[in-house]
C-alpha cells in the first residue's frame, strides 16, 4: 500500500507503452508539429465577499504567476510558452 498526504491506495503495477495508449485513445490530434505552442493564462485570487486580498497574498500570487512561466517552458523542454500578463484593452 502507498500513501500520499493522507490518501492511501493499493493496487498492482501495470506498465504501459505509448502504443497501448494510442490503441485506446487514437493518434494525437492535432499532431505535435501542428499543435499550439504559446498559451495565455490568467491567475485569479479569490477573496471573501466584501474583503480585499492582503498585499502579502497579492505578492505571493504574483511570484507564483511569474514562476509558472519559466516552469512551463522547462516542463515542455522549451517547446512551449505561457504568458500570464493581463493587458488592458
């Protein structure tokens, strides 16, 4: 049995190949070469009704937002990018 932060589960390992997944799900669509590589995302901080978030909470969210952009690039082996800045139109 394995556990992860208060969640326990047990089971038997089953190794899969990419061909096993393709057999069930089909080929990737769109193919990697045609798939989008740049994304826009927004982060939202939810606060209690009638309350403004603290400066510390806003600063923490901004640190997470900025770090997400570099993490995303690294996680995609620098094939993808994400822009989390909000623009006023």
